[in-house]
């Protein structure tokens, strides 16, 4: 009897959830989108939970992200989950609130400010390389050369963000038992990977719950809520402590240089008119927001990039030759280290970074809800089930629009006839007449328009500094047992080894010391 009831509950959930489960439980992120693009064209309609229609458009990004401003806010489910992870900050704000917070944060992300972090990035990258060399010095078998690079990249990213953003020493690369690093470890895999069907249905109802009541959802004793509450409690406690110290130092004028981002935020918040200040909750959320970027985003992007380079040793060689060439220029002019201009002069290195981000966008889809009735123009017409040629899609207020980032990143009209191949050279030529929709290299990895990621330059500079140091010291290869890497949906796309998901986020690569 119990089994029969469970069967009918499961069947009801399957039917009620519609196509929502297709992407929640997909084997490889993006496979459904790639298949549907080939079958239906650049736009299609699915049934979400409870039969609600959802439009999917891997095109029309210019209209939604640039021309429409804040008229396509995030869906309630995304806002609530993000609030539980990062608090009430820029990631959940919309309209004037979002613009106000971004204005206060902008001074910390200027090109001049970011350049001051290069020595820190280089130092952390050097410490990582030193740790790897020490480990590889004692290997006894070839299998011992296999390292889960993502966990190390995350540790380095935590140290970089901790120092640059808050003047806070995480000690992740020193094997310090830091509570913040520990709280964020495998956050997405532990909380958002493969939610139950009932959870998917419950989240679809959040839009019907008043916001003041929806906040209490986080106290339900589910695995994700427990994980989120613990992580946010840890980081918010530390954030409040750092803000108090920075505020006190500012009053006593002990930190005139304002080397870290939080000092800049404290200064900007104090000097603004009261109507444009950050609230206490918004200030505290800044640390969770920036640490979130360090946890999975930067480390995962670098992991996917090294995986691609391991599969394409010819590109490893090409990048090393370019790095050596630029280093000779640095030495010839009498400098001891690379500058931001030197990194940008490494066109092949930058092209490889862009190409990996194109193939492996961590945020593979973005869900938006139409704030009012609208008509979305299509760059390429599609054929309806009735045989009609469709050049635009009317949407009603409240309708969900799913933007397939991974689908857009594989469109032949944008990227050429071989969009599934790793070819960094596609970024070394200019495509005439192309409209850039993203804020970086026509990619949507950092979103676009008014809500484009404010920290994208920080992330790119981190990646450049790390990659250059790594390629200078190591060679990457696929491990001898050739593990199958899966693109897994867990809030964002994470890498896991098939049949070893219990290990969490993984990117095992065979590492050899150059010249060793």
C-alpha cells in the first residue's frame, strides 16, 4: 500500500512538474538545449510546473538584457535561493535598489583598483605552485600525479578574495582550518544537486507566497536550507566583525590607503546621501556575495580551462611560448613582474580563457519573468507547429522566459560552423557586423546589460594570473584511467566524475613539473 502511494505521488509529481525535470535531472548540462535547438530552432515553448508555459530563447538577448533594462527581473525561485546563499544584496536587488548598490560598489572595481591586486594574485598563484611541487616531489606512482585541481583552485581563490576584498587572511593554501572556507566547501553539490520532485514543485509555488512570508521558507528543515543557513551564518558573523573594524579605522583615520574593497565600500557608504546608503543587511551581504564568486565560479572556470588544455597539448605549448615572449619584454624594460597590460598582450592566453568560458558557462541558463506585456524579436525566425513562420514572440506579464546561455554559446550563426569544438583561434579574428550581447567577449558568462556581473574584470585578472603561473611550472594531461567528467546542474554547472558523485566537485588532472 505504501509503495503504491509513493508511486502515485511520484507519478503526480512527474506530470505536474512538466518539462522542468528535464533540466533538473539531465545527464550533461546543455544536452537538452543543444538537441532542442537542432530540432526546433532558436526558440521553443515548454510546460513548467503545473502546466505553466515557459518560453526558451537562446537568442533575443540584446532585447532582454540591454533594451529592456529592469523590465525582466529574476524569477522568485532564483531570488529566494540567492538570498539564502548571499543575503539581501546586489544579487537579489532589482530596479533602483540594484542601481543604488551597484553605484556604491563601482569604485572598488575600477581598472586602477584591480591593478593593485596583481602582486597578490601572483603571490597566491606562486604559493599554489609551491604546494603542488612539494606534493609531486614525493610521488611513487603515476596515479599519484593526479590532482583534483578544483579544490586547490578554490583555496587559492579564497585567499585572493579574502585579502583583496576584506584584508582578511583565509589561510586556505596554508591548510588553515578556516571556518569560512570550510563552510563554502562543496556548497552547491551539497545543497542544489538533484532536488527532489516535491522540492521542484514546492519552489514553483513560491511566486504565490507574499515576500514577507517567503523568507520563512529558509527555516524548513531541508538539506539545502540547513546548509545555506549554516554557511550564511558563518560568513555574516565575520562580515559584521570586519565592517565594524573598518568603520572604526575610518573614524580614527587609520586606514587612509583603503587597499581592500570593504574599506572602499565603508568609505562610499559613509559619504553618500542617506537615501543612497547601503542598509546594514546590504553591507553585510557584500562578503557572502564576493566569497560566493571565489568558491565555485573562478575555481570551476579555471578547472574547465585546464581540462581543455590537457586535451589539447598543442595549445599548452602555444600559450607557454607566448608567455615566454612577453616575459622577455618585461625583462628587457627592466620590470620584475607582469602588469595588467602584459596579461592583455597575451592574446592566445586570453583567447583560450574565452573559449573555455564559451564551452563551459557555469551559469548555463538564466530565468527571467516579464514585468509587463512585451514582444520579443527573434534574430532568426522559427517554424511553429502549424507551419507558420514566427519572427517574434509575444509574452504576457508574469510569464517566465528561460535564456539558454549554453545554447547561445553554441549557435553556429554566432560562433561558426564548429561551435562544439575547442578552438581559441575563433577569438583572434573579428566577425564583422556582430552585435555584442555580453560584457566580455560577446559571451554571456557574466550576463549582460544593467545586471552584468560587477566583478567580471576581477575574475578575469585572477584567471590570467593563475593560468600564466600554472603553465610556467606544470604540464597538464588527462589521467591514465581517463575519468569521465560530467557537466552537472547544481544551481550552476559543476564538474563531477561519473559514478563518483559522492566525492563532490571534481576535476582530476595529471600534473607534471616542467623540467622535472
